[in-house]
């Protein structure tokens, strides 16, 4: 136990929320310092909570931050785990770990879903809500303890216990198929356009493509084949649709499908 952890353990009996501190210690492998960040990470927007100044308090901002931090942390882990693999393989493997469906399952595995505060009448898909909370938790860890603790949490508490990274890397995720399913549900057109074809330093072909949905460019990607570039562009388009509410609203305004099922397609 480090000196900091020892001091945190000594302080525990004097904390107001001993049980919550213990829960996070078991979940994360260390004690929180600024517990208010973790309260915010657990606060779903359906609670309609506000601070003293009237500013809404929920986990959406921490979710945004956690999404970026997770990409960096998992990207570094995957980079070192597969020293001989190309960028496309590394990107796909990272995407399989950080996709919302995977994060939702991980949140349930570590018991995070039971701590989330949400309105009882809210019908948001459980794994989607839990996945959001997982990203928000990582955002809270980053602000509270820094990048190294985020990496330690993902390595020691998540990957070492719940994910076989080699097995996961071998599983094929068809992002193009999932994007097509989403477009069919909303009755919008889907088109792939080849932007450029070049060669790498070793002479391998490299393709650049973009995906256009109902006239909107939604993502670009590259790969060592046209198929791989389409997959990359589809993955980026799905990520943008999940996070860009304005774009998603523009595309779905013509045809309102079941929002929960539609979200599940983007996050699965």
C-alpha cells in the first residue's frame, strides 16, 4: 500500500460517507479524493438536479470527458499489447472495448449500475445508462486522480478480470452492417465514396473513404482495402451519430423510430 493509500485508509473512519468510499475503493482499487466528482458521475439527467446557482447537475459533462480519456487509455494499452499490429487492427480492437454496449456490461459487472441515481420513471435502456455512467466514472477518476489512475483502473480492475483482450481482438464487429441497420430503420440513404487511394512506404495500398447519410457526410476512414476503409468510416459515423445530437435529429426528423431501439443499434 502506498503512502497516499495508507493516509486515505486512516482518514476513512472520519468520512461522512464511509460506505460509499469503501464501495469505490473496492471498485477502483483506490479511495476517491474529491467525492463530489463521483457523486456527479452517478447523477443521471433524469434526476433534474440543480446546483445553488441553478446550473443542472448530471453526469453528461463527465461522460464527454471520460469518453476521450478512455480512448487514450485503452489506445495505449492496446498499442503495447499488440506491438506488431497495424493501425487498423489497433483501432478496431480499441473500439470493441470502448463501445457503449461493452461499457454497459462492464458497469454491471463492477456494480456501478446499482449506484447510479436516476428517476424511477425513466425507461432508458439499462446497458446504455450504465455505459454512460462508466464513461462519467472515468472522467471523474481523471479529474480526481489523473491519467495514471485511469490506466491502473482499466488495466487492473477491468482488463485483468473481465476482458480477454486477445479473444476480443479476434471477434469481428461489422460496423458497416450496424450502420446500414440504423439507416434502414430511419429510412435514410447510405452511400460510401472513395476519396483517395495511395500506397504506404512498404508499397501496401491504402484507401480513404467517406460515408454519406441522406446527403450528410458523417464519417471518414482509411484501411488497407476498400472494405476496411468502409468499416473505419462506418465506425466513425456511428460514433458521431451517438454523440452529435443535432446531426442525429436532422437525420431522424423525417421518420421517428423507436428511440431506445435506435440507440441500441448505435451502441451495440
